[in-house]
C-alpha cells in the first residue's frame, strides 16, 4: 500500500479502520504500507533496508511512485 500524502496520519487511520486489530504504530512501522511525503517514504525505505535488509519492493503504480524512486537514486 502506497499513498503519497502530506497527511500520513489520516491515511494510516483509514488503513487501521479496514484492518481489525491493526494499530497506527504497527501500520506506520510495517514495510508493507508506505504513507507520507516523498521524503518520508524514501526515509522509511532506507530504514527498512538498514533494519531488515529489504532492498526490493513491488509497486503497482509506477507513475505515482516515480518521485520516490528518483529521490532514492
């Protein structure tokens, strides 16, 4: 799940409403959900790489994700 937004907290809240038992803290920490500005998402991807060694992600909307890719280059 990816949503580039200036209001990550609202996006995380919406996800938590749809997934029973998911807390905002867990939603913000999981590498499977990327919410925030381009800079915030790029920073999270770098943290995922450092913490878990995850260096490959699959995204469905390449056009939406392109700014993040450019930031990470």
